[in-house]
C-alpha cells in the first residue's frame, strides 16, 4: 500500500514547479515592461536633448543676425511716421494700398519672415492660423 507521504511528495513537487513557473513568468513580464519603459524614457530624453540643442543653435544664430533689428527699424519708422502730421497721409495711403493690393501669399510670406526673425516657429499649425486670419 502506498503511504500518504509518497502521494503528497510528487503533488507538492508538481505544485512547487507550477508555482515557480508562474513566478518566473511574472518576473519575465515585469522585466519586459521595465525594459520598454526604459526604452521609451530614452527616446523622450533623446528628443528633448535634440530639441534643446536645436533651439540653442537657432538662438545662437539669431545673435549674429540683423533681421530682427531690420524689422524693428521698419516697424519703428512706421510707428513714428504715424504720429508725424506731415507723414500721416503717406502712412495711411500705404496701408490702404497694402490692404487692397497685397496678395495673400505675399502677406503670408511676410508673416513667416517677420515672425521667424523674432524667433517664432511656423509649422502646420502656424500656417493654418495665418490662413484663418486671411479669410
């Protein structure tokens, strides 16, 4: 006759093996999740570093550029001319002419050129915003 110990031993060994398999599987799944999270974090870190370096390069280039000073002088001159009685008719006529005669593509190019010289970035959203203003 078989003893109780001879039956319990194999069952407990089988249960232990099954339980160890579950633990190993859970551990492996956790390691995969951790690896994925680390990889995603590395991607975000790389993107952030790249974006920062790009912004820094653009800022450095702007330091050597005269475009923002040029447009500041242009807008400053128009503003001053708007307050001088002898130049007001010319400013008024200039704005009327621009309103009536400037094609949309040219106005959009001016928005982009002037905006970019002051550090604004224009992507799809910026162009959509400009197009909405033009309509």
